[in-house]
């Protein structure tokens, strides 16, 4: 029913558990950042990950990509409430401990 009443709330996948992935105020020198394009399947799994850009070289992007592969999503839903695949482009950060 939510898909019919407010499709904007369910039309895009959301990382699970929602709310634990947040932006932080850590200096950029301590943060690895990379932008990826990927597909979220109807089961909430990440597939077809393509790196678009990264800050500090390929090693950082590989670590973030590994974490992205393990991340699960609440799948996108169409207007009838059925799960659908979705293509996402998003930037992720990896925070390094001192």
C-alpha cells in the first residue's frame, strides 16, 4: 500500500540498517572517498560495481568496493509494490582510525 500512496518513499533502494551510514566531520586528509555506480538486485544485493572516481588511489577504492559488496539494501519497489532492480551512483567514505 505504501508503494501506491507514497511511491517516492520506496522507489529507490536504501542501505540497511538505515541510519547507520552517515556523513561525518572528519578532516578530508583522513578520509578515503570513492564514487561508484552499481545495481541493487531485487534481493537487495549489490552487483555490477563500477568505480567512477576516488580520492587517494586504487587501494582506497578497492577497500571501499569490498565493503560495498557486503552492504545490503532494502530493494526499490515499483508502484504495485513489487521489488525491482535499480541502478545507483553514490559516493562512499572510509574513515581511517589514527
